[in-house]
C-alpha cells in the first residue's frame, strides 16, 4: 500500500491530500530515510513524521486496505 494511503487509512493523518503534502514537503521518513508518497509500506517499517518541532514515530503492524475507526489503531504502534 502507498505511504500516503496508509497514513490516511490508519488515521495517523486525517486526509490523504494532507499526507501527500507532508510527503512532498519531506516531513515523512520511513526507516530513517525520507520517502515519497508512492513508497510501498510493509509491516515492520518505522514511520517518522515531523510536525513543526514535534516528531512522532510509528511502527507498522499491519497493512489493510480498509479499516474501521476502532480497527485503525491496531494497524500501528506509537513509539
């Protein structure tokens, strides 16, 4: 699954366009390397997102095409 879609489906970022913009602005890195929105996310990847001075890290636990509000938080673990 694409990085921007994963961020939206897992509800880490609310909208896919916002996730895409964050990737374009180089605020999103995977496993320590800045990635584009088209990067294919795999379980075990570490996603790091920079929002201003805040840095959030997430470990990808599963990749699902769809997720309900309750199941979205099971797709990742915050580090």
